[in-house]
C-alpha cells in the first residue's frame, strides 16, 4: 500500500512547524531530514539487491546472470559543506559501478572507466557488433583481468548548466591519475 507523501511526512512537517527554525539550525535540520531519506533509500536498495542475489543463488541462476549496478555520478553527503553532485570534486566525479560476471575478475578495476563504456560492454556481452562511431570502449577486457595498453589515462569533465536551478557555476576539467585540473568560468552578463 503506497501512502501519500503528506501522511508519510506528517510527523516531520509538524516538527518543522513547531520548531520555528532559522539560520544554521534550519540548515542542520533540513540536512538531517535529507540524510535520513537518502540513507533509507540506500538501505532499501541494498536489502532488495540481497533478496535478488539470494533468489538467483537459490534457483541456480546466479552463475548464468550478469549483474550490473550503477547510477549517475556520486553525491556530496555533506563533504565541502555541500550536497548534490555537480562539482568536479572526487566525491561527485566518481560513478558507482559494481558488476558481476560469471567467471569475471574479482576485485577492483584501477583503470579509468566512464558511463559511455556501458553500451559497448553490453553489446559485446550480448555478442552484438559494436558500431564504429560509438564513443566508449568495452570494459570486458578489464573485467577478465586484462590490462589493455591503449586504455585511457585521463578523463574530461564539463558542467555547463548555469544559471539554472542548482546555481553551480560552469566549469570543466581533466583528471589524470591522482591529479585534476579544473577551471570555473562565467558567462558574460
């Protein structure tokens, strides 16, 4: 049964109205509410992935299943005093990606990968040809534990949506190994 939003948040709405919060106290209260919702969502995802994996194992299909878990880029959860995800800091620059392939490499892939690599990876896993004009590269060699010599060694980032709802200044940058160069710019007014 799905309850409407107001009934789910009725207690918090009452707490907010009763508190008459301002300034830092209001910011702190809002942040705690945000984190409570965010972490509850993460917990629900984690529990249900566990249920799915248990089902696949119980039915004997786990070793016949490719599992891919990803999202958009990471999120600030208070780091730098921010939330959201639009700056090129490490917390938001990284994208969660967990893959399980039958017979695949166990552990972490150290090479730089991007979400543009997902499509060629899925096509190769399906045995389909990868179009010449596709921008990404299949992750399959990395997932098999191989280390291609021509793998990318840097990444480019560009955020250009300003002025807009999030008020993040336009910026771009390049990441190479452990270092990053980032330039913020503004449009002429």
